[in-house]
């Protein structure tokens, strides 16, 4: 059937128009072909506080009655309040630049850091995803970068931490290009690319290298920020104060396209008498700001922290319940399970479980405030499927 819109990241032939998404409640959605599905993915790592959240929804409705469009030439009071609270959450001094997506956050983070330093060269890891526009696509490590004629003169790859746990190889690479070295961008823990986290020694030696060579560190917290890994931000688990922090997705609970970038004081002060050559029409959009204000209230509540702690324990128990022939990686409310064969998500969907699948890896990222009893029930169901090693054709797909 011919349709008049594109489906992203897909071949456009035989797109299913009947697979319409319906929201059942905060942790379940429904489609025509699969019925009611428990959401193990927070949709796309973004609905960290449920598919429905009355607190966020009510605030958005009230904001629409006040002002629901952005004018970059003027500010509204909530912009100052949200910025102050984001900076408190970051635990550094600096300024916030607002965007409408994670890709925009990364793109502007790199663009503004290059403007501030006067240097161009950015390093990133191949096991990464930073977005699909401009500078974000330039540093992204997965297959999505290959079909684009993006400029690559000012980007290089760092050795992967799995083969360079002490950062010694990376130091040699960075030293050889120190004259034009602007910075590195790193996900504290990667999302769909496998839940990989560099070890503590990598971070410690990276910080020493930063002091020696003077490059900037940009952390991409689009997936692991806002308590996805158990800390306010993923980098809080390591002894580092990054120069730049990219945020999106959970910043608004996924209810509004929104993002932000934190720049520390050293970078921010570069623009005191220099034009900041960056901006967008929907800069600091009131709906995004109001959703973020509510998210910040939610994550500061005792009830949220209690539920999060319990849910992280349940996910850890689930990891331990899997048979030893599976490789797993876990960080807070992010968990990856590696299989020996390529898997598909179809069986899991037919069993009422909406998981993330990337080739041989299954990834879980349930909502942070999911009722623990509900999470426990569905984790038990998932464990029985995995440990049963079901070999139906729509579960495992032979390679080669």
C-alpha cells in the first residue's frame, strides 16, 4: 500500500498501517496485531515516568492556557527556575542551552564547544549513538552514519574501553593530534548499542589526560540521565566533572520533544563578549520547560527514590536468575542480555512484552517508577522465556 509519509530507519515497502499504537495505562500499550503489551523499553528510553503520568499531563494542560509557544527574544519565569534546578542536579556551576531533541543537544554541544575553544577535532567511540543530524551524526558510531555525506575531517575514533581499559592507547591517540584537539564525547553508559560502561580506571586516566592535554569532555546523558542508572546522571558514578552535559528524552518524561545542554563556567564565560552562534525557533519552549519542572519535582520525591531502589533490586535479581550461558550487563535500570544467535522481538511481543532488540542483544529499560509488583511479575515471565531457550522461528533467527 502506498502511503504519504516516511517511516524512519526503515525500508518503505510493505509498511504496516494497521499497527496503530494505543496507550492502555502507564505501563502498557496496545496494537492490533499483538494486543496489550508491557513496556520494557520506556518506548525509546524516553518515557521514564510511565506512558501516562497525570502530574506531567496536568502541568502541560495548564501551561497551554498560559503560553504554549516559544519566542527566543523573550523569556518566561519558568525558564530561570528550571535552569537553576537543572544546574543543582548537575552539581556544577554554569549555564543551560535549550533544544528540542537529543540529537540537537549533541549537535549544539559540539558546535558551541568548538566555538569556545577555537579547535575542531572531536573523538568518540564506535559503540555509540549520539543522534542523526549534523555534528551528532558525525560522532555517532552505529550503522546510521553510513548513508550520509557528513564531513569527517574533524572527527576521529577512540579505542574502545574494552580493549583499552587503562586509557593508555587513547592517550597516545589524543597526544598525536593535540594541536587541534577540541574534546571527546562519551556516553557514561550506552543505550541501544549494548549497555556498555567504561571502567573506573578508564575514567580516572581520562581525567589525567584531560588535565595534561586540555581537551573538553562532553558526556551524552540523553539515555542514562535523570536516574536511569540510579544516579541523577550517569557520570555521577565516576570522579569527573565534565565540561558539557547533553540531556533529552527523560528530561520531559517523553511527553514533549525537549532537550538541554549544560556548559560549565569556563565555556560559558567565553561568550561574555562573543556572540553565541547557536539557537532555534523553539528555544526554551514553555511546554518543555513545564514538563521538565515536573520531572525535577518527581525525581526529588521520597516515593520515587524508594520505588527506584526497589526496581533496581528487582532488575538485579532478574539478571541473577538467568542461566550462566548468557552474557549480561546492567547499570541501574538498564540491562542487556547477549544471545549466541540473532534474535527478533516478535515472540516477546506475542507474549505481551515490549523489549528492545539489537541483533543478538536484548535490552531492558522499564519505567523508573513502575509499580514493583508489576515489574516483578513481568520480569518473571521474561526470565521463563529466556531460560526456556525457546527455539521457535519467530524468536531466534539463524545467522548465515
